[in-house]
C-alpha cells in the first residue's frame, strides 16, 4: 500500500486529519445553532492527543521489557495510527448562561475560524504533495 513510504504516510495522515477537521466544523456549527437552547451542552472533538500517543508509540526508545512468558503484560504497546478515531465529547462541566447552556458564541466562532484555517492549510499541503510528484514526473 502507499502508506509504506513517508510520502504516503504523511498524505494518509493529512487525509485523516482533514476528515476530523470537517467533523469538528460540523460540531462547532451545531454548537452555534443551539446557542440559545436551554440546557444544551456544547460538544468538542478529541483526536489530536490520541493520534500523538499512537505516533509516539511507534518510536523506539526507553526501557524495553523482557518477557519470559507469553502471559506477561507488555510494557510498551504499539498503536496503529489508523485505528485512532475522533471522539465527540460533551462538556458538562461548564455553564455560561442561567438557562444551563454553556455555548459561548464568541469562543465557538473563533474555534470555527481556527478549524477552517487548519483545513485550508491541510488542503494546501496536500496540493503541495501532488505538485511535488508532478515536478518529478515531468522532469
């Protein structure tokens, strides 16, 4: 498969992160749409921290465990980054309004713009990947 090299690996990561960013934009848009709904709790998307743990689990280093039995619990566990899925998480800890709603329209608008800019940056990066391939193929 094309993910066996660094070009394919980085392109696959960009593709997955772009999908998560679209999901994040949908969640933020839903938060904004329900800004005046009583007792509505805002949602957020968690993905990057789990992806970082998965990517760091593949790096070698640190202490290696010695196993004398197949039933021993492994110290290190490699996590395939392709198994990491985004999680939609509700925020029950905060309340911004007297009606139990915790959506701050200014914060959500800022988060939406940030997600949109990150998506555009990733689109440009994917475009750069393919432009590099075109340069090599033409040369």
